[in-house]
C-alpha cells in the first residue's frame, strides 16, 4: 500500500466557524452536483480511496471528481457542493494545532472555504500524521456524511455547534455488538482486555487495521470500530477525537474529544469506556 504524509492534502484553511448552517442549506444540497476534490500529489492513496468510497456509497446527488484548480474556479457556483479536505484550526485552542478534516460544503459567494456553508466536517488526522492512520476507514466516513445530511434535512432542530454529539444517544447500543480496537489507540491505563473488562461490560476485540478494513468491506453488522484522531508521534499535542462507527452502516455510536495533556493520553480513555457502558 502506498502511503504518504497527510500534508499532501489540500491546504485550504478552515477555522472553526462562528455561524451554523441553516435548514435551507441542507435542502439546497439535494439540488446540487457534488464535486469531489482530488489531490495533486499522485503518490497519495487518498485519491484512490476517496474515489472508491464515493463510487460505492454516494447516492444523494450526482457527483464528479475534480482537481484543486477546478475547485478554485467553481467554488462560487451555487449549483455545486464540494467534498474536500481542509486544514482546520480551532479559535479557542492556544496550541494552534492543525488538523485535516473531510468537509462537505456548498458553493457560493464566499472567498474562503471557512466561510462556505459547512454541512458536515469529520476529522481525519493531525497535519503531518501519515494517512495510513485513517485511509482504510474513509469509506465509512463518506457513508456517514451522506447519512448525516439526510438525518439533518429531516430533523433540522438538531443543528447545533456540537452536532456530532447528537449521536451519543446511541452509545448504549455498543454492548450489543463487538468493539474492534487497535491496542495502540488505547491509553495505557486501559490497553488490555483484562483492564477493559473492569470498566466495560460489552464485547471487545483487539485487532489490526486490516481486520477493521475487512469488517467495513464485508459490512459486518456486529462490529463497531474506533476512529481516533490524535497527534500520534508528532510534536503537536491538542485534541484527541474519538468516534465509534458501525462497520455495516457507518452509524456513529459515540463522539467526543479531550485535550492531550497529563493523564489524558492520546487514545481512548477509561472514562470513555465508562461513558458507553
């Protein structure tokens, strides 16, 4: 598998937005054609994986794959929506850490991507973290985004600044399935089955990335996997995002984040297990 640093992704800057999308934005989305922005670097596996993910899952709108240059030319047209990677910083984070997100935005008059109506953004990784940490989960992320837009379109009252926490209502369902977890994505206080069993009563299996990818490919309805976004071995330390996703339907069962500092390690914590138990 060819991998490269995520720095090869589009360097569009998307600061945490101070305004929320409107219900009319979600309705308008279904009148657009979705343009999927590919990367210029031919050595990134991202282009192959995003094409595969969209071709397998995208049914909400017509779509087309375009270059970054084409995005710059077409971003002002309201009849387009864009699935695009962006570099994100958070205004309230003093660390100035940068993350790569996958974002679904609407075309319009805005000059900067951070001002385009953002219908859904999912963290992929920190900047400078190898794409291998998330690339095998890209299909589920794309499928979730499509499902999320449909959900919000039908239930616009759930639009909030922290809209992804809406899915925490599903957390109790984790005990009826098996959590597939990578050992190195767990904090040291909870990185063995024996330690986990003391705080979580559900089924857990420590697996490899290949096993998670296989579960996603086979649409295994009994598997929930962790999508963890942390600094890994980079010098940056800020947020650690934790998302539990169903392998069969890309359903979110849990979304949270913590700041990496002190005992709050770069990984799924004992407190996370307690929250979903």
